C-alpha cells in the first residue's frame, strides 16, 4: 500500500484559522443568548480576539528550536571512554583514517594513523597485516612492536554498529630491573623506615662501589645525613678491632659493633647466576647488641621493603612463628596463596621439622649468627634445598631472617651430571666384565671347535659339543650387548640406505611380531645414504620390534583397543627442519631418520627418562633384562646417531633415530686401487709362515696355537709383552724372522700396544693382528700405528685362522 500525500503547510494553517473563527462565533452567540445583551457579546468577542493576537505575537518572538541529528556519532563521548593513563588507544574507519585517539596516543605517536605507525626498521607491514586480520576475524594480536617511543604490545579489534571501525590498543612493555628497584627502595621511604628501626641498608655493586644507601647508613658512615657516599668503597666505611668486631670507621672508639646481612640481588626467574660475585648485593647492617622490645615493631615498613625484592625472604620471631614472608619465598617453598602458614616447619616434611625448629631456636639465642640448613620441602620432598638463617637484632626482640632461593635448575644439572657419571661408571664396568668374559668364551668355543674336528655328525658326543658351543655363542651375544651399551663394541660400518636394511629385516620382523600385529613400512623419497653397521642396525630394529610387540600384547577388541600396528618409517630431515626443531641436542645438518612406532600401552611419564638406563625395564619380573634399549642407545650413539623416545601413555610410543647423511670422503675413493693391489698379492700368496703369538690367558693361547699349527703355521708363543719382545729380538739376532705378530691388547707388565711400538721401532714392516674384547675404533685411537689389524673376541678356530690368512695375503 502506497503512502498518503503529505498535507501542505498553507492549507493546514487556513483550516486552523477557520476552526478558531467558527469556535469564536459560536461562543459569542452563546454569550448573547445567555446575557440577552448584544453589547456584552461584542465586548466578549473583542477581548478574545485581542488576547489571541497578543499570544501570537509572543510566540513569534520565541527562537526556533535547533534540529538535532541523532544519526551522527558523538566522538567527544568516545574520546572520554577511551582515555587511559597507561595505554594508547586510537580508532580508524574503513578508509584507514584516524577518527579518534586518546591523549597517550597523541603523546607517543602524534596523529599518524595506526597503519603507518613508526615501527622498528621502518616496517609498517606488521600493522597493515594486523588491520587485515582484524577486518577478517574481528580481532588481531600482534605481540610486541618497537616504535620510536618504546616497545609495546599491539592488539586490534573491530567495533561499531556496522562493525566499520577498528580500535587500536598499544600497551607499553615494562621490564623489571631488580637492581634499580632495590636502589629506589633503599633511597626512598622503605629505606627511611628501616632507618627508624636502626637498620642501615646499602646497595653495593660487584666491584664494591656503593650504588645507594638509606639516611641511617649515611649518617653513621659520614656523621652527616647530607654526606655523599655514592660511588665510594663500601668496605672503606668499616674497620675491625682485635676481637674481630666490626665498627663504622667514622664511629671509631664510640660506636656499637655491627653485623651484616648479605643478600645477592638477582632475578630468581632468571635462574642461578653463573658467578654470584658478579651480582650486586643488598647489605643490611644492624648492631650486634640490641635492646629488648617488641619483635613486630617496624615490621610493616620492613615488609614493604623486602616484599618488593625478587628474593625469597621471610622473618620469624623467637618462638618460630612467621612474622611475614614475601611472595618469592612462598613461591619457591611451593606454598599456595599469599598468607604463610603459622610455622616454617609446616613447609617441610615431617622428618625435617625438628631440625628446622632447632636451627631457628639456636639463631635466636646468644651471639648473632648465620648459617644454612638442608631441608626437604613438602612440595618437592625428593629435592633437598638450603634454607638460610640469620639472627637479626635492631628490631627489638631477636628475630630470624630466612632466605630461600630457587635451586631447581641447579638441582637438574646436578642430576644430569650424576646420571652421566653413573652411566660412565656402569659402562666401564660392563666393558671390563665383557672383556674378561670374552677370554673365557674364546677358550670354550675354541676347544669345542678342536673337539669337533675329531668327531663327525652322528657320534654320541657330537650333539653335546654342539650344544656347548651354541650356548657359548649365546653368552657371547650377551657380552656384545654389554659392549654395545658401553659403546665399546666393534662396528663394521658401511655406506648404506636405510630402506635396504628395513627390507632385509622385514621378513624376520613379521615372524617375530606374529600375525595379530600389522607391519606398515613407509619410505620418503630422496633419502641420503648413512654410514653404519647393517648387522647392528638390524639388531636395533629387532630390539625395538620386540618391545613394541610386548606393548601391544594387550590390544583387544573387548577393551575397544585398535588392532596392533607396528610402523617403520624412513624420513628425510633437512637442516632447515632441524633448525625449526630448536633443539640443543641435535646438531644442525641433514639426516635420514628411522621411526619405529606402535599403538601399544605406551610408557608412563615418570619412566620415559629412564628407559635407556641399563637393567631398567617396565616389564614384569623375569620377562626383561633391561639391556634391550640400553643396547639400542649404545649402538646408535656409537654410530654417530641420535635417538629420541616419545609416548602418550595408553595410546602410542614412538622411537625416532637420526643418522647423519654420509658425505663421501675423497680418501675413500682412493682406496680402490689399493684394494686391487691387495687382491693381486692374495692370489700370489701360499699358505705357511712364522707367527709370534703373545697372550697372557693360558687357555686362549693354547687354543690359538693349536689352531694355527694345524693350519701349517710355525708358531712361537709368549705369555706377556716383555717376553714377546725378548723372543722377537732373540729370533732376529739368531738370523730368524717372523711374518706376523698376533697379540692380546690388555696384558700385565707390558701390554700389546707398548710391545707393538717397541717392535715397530726395530721392524717397521712387521704386521700386527690384535685380539681384544674392546672396540676396534677405541683400539685404533689408542695405538694409531699403520698395518694393524683386529680380531674381536670371542672367536672360533676358523675365525682366527681366516684372520691370519687375510693379513698375510694382503700385506706380505
């Protein structure tokens, strides 16, 4: 329906006049009828007309009302609403024009629109990006921005009835300086409050210069409250007498002895300073002999001072009750809330309550003392902390000042050092045990081989001897685990691709984990080659797969658990990806990663830091030796790699192994011609030769001698290094010679490397074959002589014969 046409103002005015006239005429006629007189009616009508004319004239003189446009915004109200003493607030419209800003914004940035703020390095792009984000999402938080007037946190919000304006808020970033705050407090009212209670306070720089002092200190140090001691040497204001009592130098012979309370001024949130002597200090100086009064006198002023310091400080009376404790003390003590408990002993475990109470009682009696007591807090009962105690006089009745510092970082470092020392000691023990045990196994395996040479399959003793040899080989595998853990195992590194190793062991893994567990293998493209021992890598995969299988053994449908899945993943890790990890453990470089992941029951958070320790196992008693993961860790670290464990308990576990990408060495490529020369010499070699065998273990020496003699070698034996050296010198003096020296490494009197150096000084061309249970790499670093070869223990008869033949074929 269309709207009716509006009535014209002129027509509306004439209609009103006609109505008024009609009403006047009717009223005059009524007066004439009622009064019966025409004169009265005429007078009445004239009076009404005159009165109407007067009212109209008065209304004409009144000023016309001013029209108000309520659709336009009232920016004066908005300006009052955004006014803030500590924030800069500005409003811009859709076009980016600045339409309103508070006083702080004008002072700090002028009247420039926010998108063109003078940000650091002339980079307005961050503000432009914030504006786009606010128009899109309704708000944007940029974080810290730096302008000419300081550093601010910037946030932008979309607002308005039509959401067509942006509100920009910039809050200054305030960084606290404990030293500056302490200087301001000592030089201000808190310092004067301490002075009224006969406490002199001073802030001293690490080099001994005074940075601030309260009026009480200045008066006693200089004799005048207007004395200037800033920059002077703190120690120069004191001296000691024959009884070692300390006095103010200015009060020589007439003052009271004083004592010091030293508090380093360091931010507890920044951790323990590397060198406490480089940290400014707060010194509170009090008289050693003070009168008796109310211990709580002056506490409000002292609390106002100490509460602002970033140090854990508290004070107790002679009965051991808390007088006050600042927030830093309560935070370090692990106490929730701002009000301390009645007694300090309420913060420690039950076993330490008596010791702490006795220490406080001792410090409130007799001469002024200070010291530390080790306590265990209820919040962290496993980590002892040092609680400092100092008797304070000058406050009336004797009180005790307690200090507590946050030593969590120091404790963590101590644990890491202790753990590293423990692992090193266990590694040395494991290596020594494995070395001695390998000598025994060498004899057992060697004699089994010699006996088997006289028996054939089917003999009554043949199977028994084979069982002895098989069990000896199982024992040898245990010693290899110990050596792997202690990183003393002999590795045969090769340049290889991880997918090839995974493919070789996949068939064995499928049989190992069973049919109920699915094996998923995924490989990245462009993987770099790595240098490692493929046999040991297979051992790593087998150990991790066995642990994963056991962890997934309880995956049942009844528990709504997913079927067991073991994932083997190889990934290409670039240097940029490592840099993005922001880890201090993994050096920046290119890696090829091997990931082993399962969806088993996972590892508890409290156990994941211990899983690589030897003999630690999460399995039931009798189901695990605790050497599997420690062996994995040793193999990976000995191969130059890194291993990390992650787990979500009850859901999954993931082991990630990083191997550095191998970069070919030009020296390796030069080895090919030398290998061809060695192969030529091998074809020309004929069996036989003279061998000097040096071994301190009689059984090992006997086995090796019989094995080499059966093969046609002429063997001369010696029981230690000195005898071996004498035998060689005597043989050459008599016109004989040796083609090879086979020697143990660790021997009494003179070990194998020392003997080898003496022999090489006389016969530099003579090759050496060392036998040892230690790692070949370690041996080579210690000996570092050319033409040296290595045979790991335990070895069989065939292995020592083959090793001797290989050395003579390649080097004679």
